């Protein structure tokens, strides 16, 4: 990554091998969502999280993310859309249904892409989703990683997913995977 922005992960040496991580992603703006989810899964696995312990659930849009995260953390018997292996094999399509086993999640990563339009929709959804996700993690005591891009243009969003048309950019999903492993590990330590 160039410049001074971004997370310093050089001190981040957390072992994810015993962790179970949920990914909840919106389906709006799928060309940006797919690489973000794939980047997240790649980094989770690099941190030692086993593929069978990464569960992926999709929801229609960002607005649905806080509710779905809360339900997943509460251990509702909802079905996940895919495991990590399914999604990594896919570059264009979103995954198929598989059953989600009942072990609790150590962290949940909420991934969505909001792109500003002509109305106030963007502002209202950005605000409510941000507040909602923070509320979920504070209410449940399970880390919820904020993987929501709030971009002014499509190009800004593509660049932040590492698939920019002009400048490729950095895939922020990779950071979210590392942050999930760190926060889940710290949360266990603090328990
Ligand atoms: C309605 C809407 C709009 C305009 N834009 C987006 C967007 O950029 N990203 C996204 O994830 N979802 C968007 N949505 C859908 C809402 O999040 C939500 O799914 C619907 O309002 C139904 O609750």
C-alpha cells in the first residue's frame, strides 16, 4: 500500500486456526462485492482460519447487514449461502446454499458497498448501517468488522476492492480479514 493511510499490520501475529468467522455481505454492486469477499477470505486463510470455519451469508443490500449480523451472532438457525471454498472458485456469480453448523462465531465481517446516487438514500443508509453495526457488536460482545465502502463514485469503490479501472488499488477485504482475526483473538484474551 502506498502513502501513510491504512492499517499497520506488521505487529499483527494472531493465529486464526481455532476461530470461526462469519462473513455477511450485501449483493448490491456485486462487481465490487465479489473481490472484496474473496480478498477477505484469502486473508482469513493466510491468518490460519480453516475454510470450514468461514461461513458466508448474503443479504440483499447494506441496510440488511446489521439485522443479519445480529441473527448470526445470536446463533439463529439460518442457512449460510456458501462456504469459503465455494466462493473462491467463483469470479462472477454469488454462491449457493449450504447448512451452517451451530458453533458460535468469534467475529463477523459485514461487507457492503454504498455508492452515492442523486437522492439522500446514500446518507440515510450509510448512517443507519454504521450505527447498526456498532450497536450489534456492543450489544452482543462479538466483534463486528466494518467492511462497508461508502464511495462517491463507482471508480472509487472498484479501486478499494483492488479492481480499479485506472488504478487497480488495494483490496480492503484483505484488511478486514486480518482485523477480524485480531479482534476475535483479543476478545478471547479479554474474556
Ligand atoms: C436501495 C439501495 C440503494 C439506492 N443503493 C444501495 C447501495 O448502493 N448499496 C446497497 O448495498 N444497497 C443499496 N440499496 C438497497 C438497500 O440497502 C436495501 O437493501 C433496500 O432498501 C431494502 O431494505
